[in-house]
C-alpha cells in the first residue's frame, strides 16, 4: 500500500506540522504552497522520504487545476486540504479580489482537490481526506461582539461538505475528516497584521496529533480543543432534529392569516 500524502499550505503552520509528522512516519509527500523556497528547504531537510514540491497558487483556477491533476493521477493515501487565508473584514468592506481569493482557497480548492482524489482512493480501496476548517464553523449563532467580521471566512462550508461526504462515502474505504482547531500559534494572524501572541494558543503540532488520533477514534469532526466530545454530539443531534422536523406544512409562526 502506497503511503503518499499531498498537503496544501505546507510552507508554514499546521500544513508544515502535518508534513513533518507524515515524513517522520515514512510517508512520501507532495507539498503545495506558493513560497517555493520553503518547500525546497523542507525537501532538502528530509532526504529520508521522497518530497515533490508544487508551487501553486490555489486562489487561481490554473493553480487549483494543476494540483487537482496531481490528486487525480498520483496514488494518494492521504490528502490534507489545509491552505487558508483569513481576510477578516465586514463583508461590505471586503474588496472583491479578497472575497474571490477566500472563496477559491477555502472553498473551491478543497472541493476540486477532494473531487479529483476521491475516485482514485475509492479504486485503491483505502485512503483519507482531511479538510482543515476551524471552530469558526460552529460560531454562526455567535453575536457580532464575540465573532465579528468573519462572514466570508468559510469554515462552515468545509465543515458541512466533509460531514456529508463522509456519509456519502461510507463503506468505500475512503475516510473523510474535518479538522476544527481553535486559535493556533502559526503565521496565520500575523500575516494579516493581527498580533495574537498574548492569546493562549494551541500548537500546530498538537492540532496534527488530534487529527491523527481522531482518525484512530473514527471521528469525522475533530475539535482538538473541545474537552467534552458530548457537546459535539449534541450539536449534530440538534442539527438532525431540526432537519427531521421539517414538513410541507407552513409553520404556524409564518402564517399571516
Ligand atoms: N491559525 C489558526 O488560528 C487557525 C484556526 C483555525 C483554522 N485554521 C486553518 O488552518 C489552516 C492552516 O492555517 P495556519 O494556521 O497553519 O496558517 P499559516 O501558517 O498562515 O499557513 C497557511 C498556509 O496556506 C498557504 N496558502 C495561503 N494562500 C494560498 C494560496 N493562494 N495558494 C496556495 N497556498 C496558500 C500558505 O502558503 P504560501 O503563503 O506559501 O502560499 C501557508 O502554507 C487554514 O486553512 C486556516 O484557515 C487556522
């Protein structure tokens, strides 16, 4: 069985921590990011495994297609869709190019890469897709005073897609996980000029530990910083209850006469 993992956003933070851990476990790697020097540095530091570097920009259709082609043709045992940007801003003030970049990197890229990888993994009978989202996926009901300016930071989409896809692929040998860290000590916030160094943060390495342990536990939604897993079960049970409660009859509160 091949042990070949493709990790996007492998030049820093969580993606780099995945790459380090997977190399230590003997996986060959395809590493994606825009900063080619960092990818090459990683490859040079890990001669014990085969590292292919792919300098691609996942905010463009060309970049996504280039990586998707690799996902479709290489015998991946693991795909980690991790690349991400934040651009926290009120939606009306978010420049169109930044909104487009966010949607491409956070939504289009994971969708297209997963789509490209999945049938090959199915044919080989075994493999895993990890989509990195975030605890913001749970933050929809939070008031603006608690979670401002994040409407397009689309953790929620990766979250919903991964859960549904996991069910869709049940019994095929393809496992899907959505990884939802809280605040992590990486370059993520400083790259948009936010200093979170005073905020208690999890390490990227611990996030990777949670992901890999979550796979052993069979968890689809992995929340590394949530101690009580029953809280997650309660969210999913409430989602299902609301979904199951729908009916073709107009609900009383919407009737005007
Ligand atoms: N840090 C947190 O607090 C936190 C919390 C929850 C979820 N997350 C999620 O975790 C993931 C990893 O973030 P991180 O915290 O490790 O941040 P990071 O250190 O800033 O890493 C982000 C990675 O994404 C890559 N990337 C960004 N835009 C790209 C593009 N257009 N094309 C290709 N690669 C691109 C970057 O590589 P290049 O710049 O070299 O292209 C970098 O390797 C993100 O999806 C983020 O949303 C982070």
